[in-house]
């Protein structure tokens, strides 16, 4: 994978290999916090921040601690711990500098800990043997892709309040249908760039 | 060694993360000492930053009313923050009106002290004290109502006005919480506080109040409430209540009859059935002393099998309609009871020519 430019990976992570719409990771908070654009954007920003930095930290730990010692089987548990600790840090940071966002995100901020998109990004980084720069690009792009998807669906759901949805489809059901349609739309980007 | 290595590496990473988090907490969550300026320089508190305004004030012996213990679910702890409180949080907006938000009213339990604050607190609340007391007498009034009288210890006297309330401290799984109850003992009885509490199944405060026995130590804060009784003896007092809304009315009527033995007053009280009737004898006794005091109880759900009933039957607003004559008299009405009752009575009072400003009510 060393020959692929980080820029290509960045674009691919946002559009063709969108972590949410291509891999369907991070669905829980995607469905739960996508009712308003501003909170969705806030959560998205937090996810971008966390994915970018945790991929960098996890890259360092994986390649400089776990691989030399032959402990790659520990990667899952260590990645989760690093993500959890980092989310704690972000929580303190957000509470200090943006109390309004802190209260708007509420329980979902600590829930980033178990956002599978973030662990997914770290694991893809290993499976695909990315270099450090590629990992950062992938982490950042993965976060941006997730944010793009959640903002798009939040916009749609905000508009949907004024449309007549059949009763059995109201709420999460219609959101799932829209997500499926959005995923198919994103497949239109498929030919643009390819990464495995 | 092969077994220890993974454990050591994992533990090492955990320790490193814990150290980083501890350092971050020191830097980010430490706000240092913050100043709280109360009523433009009346009093300046210096407190540890990072806690909520409510707990900072309680720590400094300023007892802001709070029913839920700081979880932001009751909306009682409103105070005006003049500067330094940050933006209004989504957790507060359901409890504040637009004009309140514009004038800086906040929920004290949601405002975190991060910088120097300036707040305005009504004088009344600054006079609120923490009382310790013991249970002097417990009297079962009906199957679900209990009258509990506390003898005040420290301070030994309370200066209350009829219609005010206290907050009883009750234990809960998440630490002590406060629950508001109107004072039912008359204002002239300064050494005691009497409450009338209906048992709400699963309720923290009422379960606690019903479990109290003679001699139990308790703590309460008060008095709260801005309500003032008209001092003009020519103004007639009309008290209308139902269900568990007896406490403030009893306080008003006994205090009024003590101070103005001939002042014209009424009590309309609605109960469901004969077994829910209480205090009727006490009020009849009071009526003997004050010839201008009339007591009318009505049963909405009277069952002849419950025994003799010589009072009214039907809803209380019907009795109000029947007995109260429309006329050109200055009257104040005090309503305390369930919302549907209040609404029905308000309509009747409107027909009787009451001004909106002359009706005071407490819905629950």
C-alpha cells in the first residue's frame, strides 16, 4: 500500500470507502444523534478529532510496541483502551471550552468510546498496512466521511418533519431506509479512486 | 516470561494513559478560586471553581429552593445571573420563559462556576435558614394523609407568612434531596413547623415523611415563597382546595382568624368520599370563634355506605357557585389543588366578578 498517496486515501475514505455508508460502522450514534444538523455537526467534529488522533496514537503503539514484541493479538483491547482514554480527554476539553456543545451532545459524547467507526478505522489501518501518513489521512478522512454522512441525514431528517411519513416508517425505520438510499448514492463515487 | 510480557505491556499502556488523563484533568478541570458577587456587592463568596452554582451557594448557607437535588428536573432553583454564567443550556430551556432568558434567569443547578460570577438573589432567599428539628407529633388524618409536627431546635423559631413553604430533607439512594411542602401550622406558632403530606406511592419525600416517628431528628430549609396575604381586614378571604391542597389553606385561615377575629373568610374543600375528610372538626371549632368564617366541605364521590354525611355533595366548584354571591366586595381567593379543580373554580370565580389579580393558586 506504500505507493498510494495519502491524498488519495483521504478522498477515498470520504467518498468511495465511507466508513458509514460503505462499511456500515458507527450506526448507533448515527441514527440517534441525526435529528438536528447542529448537534450532528458537533458530534461529527468530535468524531473527526478522535479518529484522527487515535489512529496516530494506535499506529505508534502498534508498530513500535506491539509488532516488535510480537504482541499484535493485543491490538483490539489496547485500541479500545486508547480510544476510551482519548474520549475522556475530549470530554474534559469540550466541557471546558464549549459547555453548550457539551450539554447538546449529552450522553453521546462518552458514547463515542463505543462508536465502532473509530475502532474500525484503527483496525483497517492495520489490515491495509498503511504507513503513518496514510493512517493519518485515513483517520481524518474516515472521520470527515462519517461527519458528512451524519450531517446529510440530519438535514434530510430535519426536512422530513414536515413531510407525511407512513406511520410504521416513522422514526428510525425511515432513517434506515434513507441510509440505504444514501449508501447506494455514494456507490456512484466508486470509480473515482480505489483502495482495498 | 512469555505470559508476563503481554500483561506488562498492557498494564504499562494503561498506566501511561492514566497519567496523561490525570495531568489533563489538573489542567482542564481546575478553575481555581472563583468569586460570586451577590446583589451587587452585598456579599462576595469565594468558592472552589468547577462545581455548580447551586451547590456553591448551599455550601455558603444560601438555600436556593430545589426539589430534585440538582438534576435539572424540577426547575425551582431559578436565580438571575448578571454576568459570567455562559450561555443558557438546553437542559434549562424547558423551565424558562423567553422573558426570563432575556433577563438572565438561570437554573442554579445547571450553571457551573468557571469564572467570577455576579448574581441577584431576592432578599427573601437570603433569609432562608437551615433548621434542625425533631418530630413532636405524628397524626394520621386519613388513609393516605399524615400530619407531622416538628419542634424546631436550631434555630428555635421560624418567621413565616401564611402560604410559604419549607423544604424537607429526605434521604435517597443518590444522597439527600429536598422536597417542598407548604407549612400548615399558623404563622403565630413560631416554635413549630407542621406539614400535611399525602403518601405518593414510590415518592421519595412523602414516603420519608410518612415513615417519621416521634423523636426522629430531621432537617429542613425555609421559609420559601413570595406570597403575601392582604393586610386589609375588609378584604374577604376565600380559600378553595381539594385533595392534598389543605396545608397552605389551614395556615392562612388560622393565621387570619387569630389576627382579625371577625374577618370574613370562607373555606371550600373538596374530598372524594367521607373517608378522605379531615380537619373538619378543627375548622368547625374555629368557626365557633369567628362568626364570619364559613366552612363548606363537599364530597365528589359520596357513597352512602361510608356513613352519614351532612355536608355538600358534588364537585367543589359547584358549591362555590352555590354559596358565594356575586357582589361588589373586595375578595381574595386562594386555590390549592389538582389542576382540573383549579380550572373549574377559576371559571366560577370569573363569573362571580373576581379580578384575575385577586386569585392566587397553586396547581399540583
